[in-house]
C-alpha cells in the first residue's frame, strides 16, 4: 500500500491573530497527522502575493490542501480533521 501525500499550505500575514490561532491548532493536530506536509508561506512575499491572487484569498490565513483552497480567515478544526482523514483514507 503506497503512502498517500497530503500537502497543507498556510498563507499567513505577520501579526495576524487568526493566523496565530491556526498555528496553535495545527501544532496540536500535526501529532495526529504526521504524514501531512505543512508549509507556512508569508502572504506578503512575492510567492505569497501570487498565491493570494491565484486563489482569490481575501482574508488570512488562507489554507490550501493539495493545491485547492480549503478556507480563508480561519479554520474549523473539525472540518479540517475530517478533510485530512478523508484524503488520507483514515
């Protein structure tokens, strides 16, 4: 059985309260989902600005899962957990 890959990207802005809240949630959740590859991207960087435009992100943090926009402006922990379980076949 091959290992499934899930890539989670957080587009964050320095000083963003909702981004800091997501960071705390993800710090706890990553213990349950160690196979998820996580990357935090500064939305004010050139790469981040391009992603903000490409995905239509109007509120930080923008959460992308496997290249698809999952949420903006925060995240519901239960919905995120359900989505990751679904993608990982749990």
